[in-house]
C-alpha cells in the first residue's frame, strides 16, 4: 500500500512539472491561484477528521477549523481565479 | 445505502484526480483556461462528495465549517481589488496551510488518544502498521502546514503594507533560523523513534510551534520585490503539506493533488528566480535590498531631467512607436485603466503601442498581465522582454510607469550592482524614455538607477495615475 502511494506521489510530481512548464507568463497568476485552490484538497482530510466520530471534542474543534480554512482556500481560490480568467477571456474571444 | 458505495470511493478519487490534471492542462492556454478552472473545481466537488460517502460520517459540524469557510471565501474573492490580488492569493494559500496543520493535529490527537492499533483500524485496510511512518507523516504535515500558514500571513502583511515591505534583518538571523530548524528536525526524529513516549504530545507541540516560527523568520528577511518568488514557493509548500496529509490518512487524491500543486509551485519559483538571474538560496537568505548600495563614482552622475505633462504630450503626439513598461507603481496608483486609455489614444493617433511585461514586475507572477487584462488592454499588445529588446532602438518613446529595477541598466553595465546580470527591459536604448515616478527614491531592491540620469531620459514626477490622466487630457483637448 505504502509503496504504491509513493509510486503515485512521484509520478504526480513529474506530471505536475510537465503540465506546468510550458504555461505562458501571461497566465502565471491564474495558474498560481488555480493551483492554490487545488491545494485546498486537504479538505478531504479535514472532512474525515471532523465527520468520523472517533476523537472527542478537541478533534471536532480542530476538524471544524480545518474544514472552514480549507473551504476558504477552495471557494476563494476558484472564484478569484474565475474572476481573473473572465477578464482574459473577454478579449481573447475576438482575437483567436 | 452508503455501505455498497465504499469500494467505489477510491474510484471517485481517481476521477477527481483526472479532473485536476485536465484542468491544470487547460490552464496552459488563454482560450481554455477559464473552462480548465471549472473542470478543476468539479474535481474538487467530486472529491468532497466521495469523502462524504464514508460510512459513519456525521455532518452537522462539517456543515458548520463548510458554511463559514465558503461564505468567507466567496465574499473575499468578490470584494478583492485586482491590484490587491497578490496578498489575497497569499492569504488563501495560508488557509490551505492552516487546514493541513489542523488535520495533522487532529490525526495526532486521535492516534495518541486511542493508541495506534485502534487508530489504524479506523483507517481501514491497507494501514501501514508502522508507527514510525505515521509519526513522520503527521510531524512533517504539521511542520510544512505551519510554515505555510505563518509564512503566508507574513507575506500577506508585507504585500498589503500592514508591515514594511523592506527586508527585516537582525544580527545572527541565519544562525537563529538554523537552530530553530535543527530543533524542529530533532523533534520530528524523536517522534518517529519514540511515538509512545510520555512527552510525545509536548514534542508534537514543539514541531507545530517551531513551524510557525520558521514561517515568520524565513519570510520577514525577504524584500517586496522578491515576493513573486516567495508567493510561488509558499504555494508549493501548501501542496506538499496536502500531499503529506495524504500519507497520514492514506488517501490517494490528497497525494496526487498535493504533488501537482507542489510541482507547479516549484516550477513557478524556478521561472521567477531565472527572471531575476538569482538562485533560490540568494532570494531566501541574502536579505536583498536591505541596504542601498552607493553607486560607483562615475556610474551614476549628472542630473535627472524633469519634464512637464505638456512637453511629454508633444513628444508623444509625434511618436510613431511607444513601449509602455508597467511595474508595481502602476498597481499602487491603480493606473491601469487610464494607461489603457492613453494607449488607445496613441493608437488612434497612428502610433504603434506595445506593453512590455517583465516576468517579475509587480508582486506576484503575472501581476501586470492581470491588471492590464482588467483594463481591457488587447492581449496582442503585450510583449515579453526578449521580443521587445532587439527592436528597442527603433522605439520613439518608452514610458516606464512605476517600474524601476526591471528597467535598471546597471543590471547590464555595472558589475558591482547587486542586480547585475538580471535580464531587464532595455528602455534606455529607446530614442526617448519617460519615467513616471513619485520621487527619486530607489526601487524596492534599494539599487540606484542610472536610467534616471541618461541623456534621453525625462522624469515625469507625480502620482502615476495623475500623470497619465494629464496626458490623456492633453490628447483629448488636441483631438
């Protein structure tokens, strides 16, 4: 199981490098804020910590903070990226 | 009902990972980027829904957390001005780090509380049954999450100018930083070796606290102009923290998405460093720009020649080609809309208008592109230094708006300059160069700029927005 997860981890890093290295500088900011939103994936861990009734009060409190923080990251990140890209798109429609 | 879905949760995670990958790929092109962002968002939704399918989930606290977070995130993302985008991205990033830190703490608490046999049972089949491994994953997530959180907060405070954007240095800073890092690594090692020691909780607390301290001490010595590097690097950290959290609870979508973000942050960091011709170590540790270097005698001499808006207008009216070089000053003055207006008037006057964007202009990667896009500047008019430098000698007027270090010829000419070797936009080679500036103060890198004293340079002092507005007014009166 662990070996497999490391395998996936290493492949994903190489994939990430391949995906990003050709991005034009014009899109650096949306790329950064878009990938920033993806880092909110830690919400999955937060949901598990909060929703599984194993821990007691402290775990629930930590979990709720984690869910709220991850949600700020996810919702804020995607919306702000969309706002920026909407501006890029407006002119590109005509020119391309 | 959810029982039968259990075996499929992992497949949902795989689908979510594919959405992230395709979404990132689509972010590579202006024409598909917006849809790419939506695709990646759908991936996130799938991952969240799949996680909620686990048996025994209780939702009331989850809903509370989700509503609070979603409301704050939504309001912040709509309220933020485009010019304030760097600090907003930094702040969002910090919350990602905080989430990972809280997850690691919650998992550590459970692990500590119920003992590892029972803890692994709650993770389901495939648990590593290796306390050292889980201890390392928990400790590493806590450290990186804490560094991301406090580092991003400091970056936010610096970028929003709630604290000084200049490097904050003190004697023995690097020794102190080194010692704190040694304590953190020692604590992690101890936790891996003796996870069930009576002091384990204390040791874990030490890891969290040292992480928070490292985040602060590693970002405060970095100057405002180097923020594009820092923001990219912190972005990478938040991904690494998420991937590490994935190794605690053995979750593949966390690992894949975290690794993608970690890799993309590193790539952007590399691009930013290259654009400044400096190594990452130099950016992080040199306290760059803390002292104003006194220029060599002879290198910077002569007098800066001011010009009035009236005279600037006459020169611009006769110009056949103009290159605009925006920098952080344009963002501060919120001058992007009026700059676009000036560009349109020039174009109407038969002039060829280009905007030359340096990769590190502003406070985050692509900062100037976002502002000019907000102001509706046509994408075709944006050019990069390698495209514009070869033809600079044929350009009638180069207008530098709130940029400084990225147009400093010392980077080309003065080997003693701290920024020597940094690729710049050679505005000094244009026939005439206007520099819009509030005063003669040096740029954020604290380096004197000989450009201001060149024969073909004219200084248009004042607020960038006011100066450009004055020029626009002249054109309108004339037309």
